[in-house]
C-alpha cells in the first residue's frame, strides 16, 4: 500500500480559530484521516511524526524572533505550504501594533517589560517565506479549507472564489444593505467565503475575509462619506482583523492616524 500524504498543521500568533475550523469538519474528519497521515497537529493530538510533510497548513502571524526562525524551518520541511486565516495572510488583529510604538504597548500591559522579546511588527507568513496558497477568513470557512486540502493532495488548483461578498448576497437573494438601507458595508471590497452572514441579518459586512482580489476601497470610502461616515469611522473600519492587508492599510492611513 502506498504511503499516505503527510499533513502538518502549525500555530503561530493566533487564537486557534482556524485550526478549530478544521476540527469542526466532523462528518469529513474520518475521511480526511483515511486519506492523509497527520504528522503534526498539536491542537488535535500529541503524537508527532518527523518531516518532510507533503502539505503544511499554517495559522498565525510572525510576532517574535523565535517565530521568524521557526517558520523558516517549517518551510524547509514542507513540500507545499498553505497559510490559513487573517493572522497568517495579513498579520491579524495583532497587526494593529504596526501603527504604533510597540514599547508603549509592552510597558502598558506587562509588569516587567524587560522580559518580553517581541518584534515591533506583526507580519503575515508570506513576508518571511514562500507560500503556495493563502486562504483568507477570520476564521476560515471549513468547506473552503477542505477544498484547499483536497486540491493540494490531488495536484490541482483550489477552486476558491476571488469575487466579493456582494455576489454572495446576490445569490442568496439578500437586498443590498448599502443601496437599499444606506447601511455602511464593506462587502464590495471584501473577499467572499462567509456566505454574507452579516448582510443576511441586515447588518453591514465587517471585512472578516480581507480584501478581494481587485478591491477599490477609496471608491467605497467616498460612498460611506456620502452616507455620513466620518474620517474617524473610515479610519477605524479598515483597522480590524485585516488591518495589515495592503489595500485596507492604505485606506485606513488615507483617513488619518
């Protein structure tokens, strides 16, 4: 019997939510376990197997010197490396540190800041090593995650949409909250994947899945201003889960510090 592909799941600075998305695949987990050999996944098992790994899934951002060194070792051991979630693809909520002096945060939070070893920036995995695919989301969509795993194990390109949340609203028959209600919404610039949950409940999209492939935040910003949004509103709305993503970062900076 041929050896099964070896899968590894790694955690860096994150909340573990994207790893839990994989564990939430309750009905599919047994089939996945039959198709792959799990070599490293501390969220699920203490058992570890040595590399190399056919596929590595990486959650979390790089925030310490040790992280920067460890991700290079993970890359060396991995034939294919896929980053999952906002932390791994854009630096996560912790990328808010990138807009301030890290010394101020450390001294405010820790009683003995001299013992803290951290970088002044939180950066995505792709800023440190080559990445074969990025799966966005906070957390990632479990079905999209299964699709990515399946695609890499069978040698094909993952069938992950690149369009915005707006198309998900159209398909679900959800009236546009931005046009019909005048509710500020990040859907036009946000990557699809959540199923347009917030607009489905009459709320604007919060941008959990980060920027779509070709976003136009300045145009959306002008629409928000026409609805009464202030510079402060626009500055803050682009500084959440995906604050470090380049299109969102640029737009937040365009509306003040």
